[in-house]
C-alpha cells in the first residue's frame, strides 16, 4: 500500500485521505435509511450514546493529544486549559446568538403548533444544532492532524492518523443524524447535515498539508479549543436532554456509558 501510494504526489494523497476521512461521517449516518418506527426511548438512548461517544472523543482524541503536542508538562497542560476555556466560551456565545425560527421551520413538516409547543420545539432544535456545530468544530482540528501527518512527508504516519480518525467518525455520523431524526427531520436532510459536518475535515487537512510548519504550532490549541466546545455542549445541552423523561433517564445513562467505551476502545486501539 505504502509503495503504491509513494508514486503519487504527497499533497494529492493527503487531500484524498482527508476527504475520505471526512466522508466516513456520512457513511456512519447511513443506518438512518434502514430504520423505521423508532421509539422515543430508543432515540433518547441514541442521544445518550452520542454524548458518550463525544465525551470519549473529547478526552482521548482532543485533550490528551493537545497536551502531548503542546510539549507535555506544565506547558502542554496550560495550552490545553486555555484552549478548552476558549472553546467553551465560543459555544456559549454561539448559544446566545443562535438563530431562531426561520432556519428551523422546515423540521416542523407543516405541523400547526401552539405558541408553547413552538417554543419547546425551537428550544430542542437549538440544542440539536448547537450539538451539530460542536461536532463540526471538533472535526476541523482532526482534519488538521491528518494534513500535518501527510505534510511531514511520512505516508505511514499520515495513513495511520487518517484511518484512526475515519473509523472514529463512523459513530459520530450517526450521533449527528439521530438527534435530527428525533426531532422529525427528514432522513435525507439529516444525512446531508452529517455529510456537511464531515466535510470540514478535508478543509483542515488541506490547510495542514499546505501550511504544515504554521499548522503544527496551532494544532495543540485547536485540539483543546474543540474539546472545550464539545464539553460545553455535552454538559449544557445533550446530557440534560437525555434526562427529561424519568422512564428513559437510566437507559440513556447506560447508553452514554456504552458510547463512551466504544469510542475509548477505538481511540485506544486505532490512535
């Protein structure tokens, strides 16, 4: 494989690899086309799995690499602290200025809702879209990491990073699509949103390849920034949302644990 790829320009290989890594997110969302009559309990549990997946990805794919790539010790930890806080503040600002009804009306599927129902609907959709934004923010530094790997000229290193992140993106794609399905979005629209979050990665990959010497110092802060954004939205929006129904709260909690250990395993074995 390496010998075959060595005959191609490293820039081309890196761009294709980062694109395939991003497309893995949409591949992970494909199961939504084969699901019908999904119960509310199952969707709450799916959201719990999504929260667990992203908690593990935050810990093992973002925070730990940010500390290591930042130089370790006090220096690496300090960079991680700054990045995490900035990422959390960023999502808080996004939350405050989040667009309202016009962008979300399509998900109502023409239903007539009371003022109270409309308010509840838009609050839920705001949370879902905030989650989507957080995953999108988190995907950019992952793409940057793939690009930096290839930008160094080491095809083996670049491939290992791309394969690891690509496999991790599979559950992330489902994590994006299922909350949208939960709020009555069409399957096609939910799939396209998952695709869009993944396509941020090749953008980061191209940047990492072309500007490897500039991107390398930025990578630790970018990873920590994405971690902060994820921690904010998971704690403030996603976990509370899984606990709104008493009958579903404990299954959703166990689902979170399942999501966490799945992503922990993938990160540990493929990272």
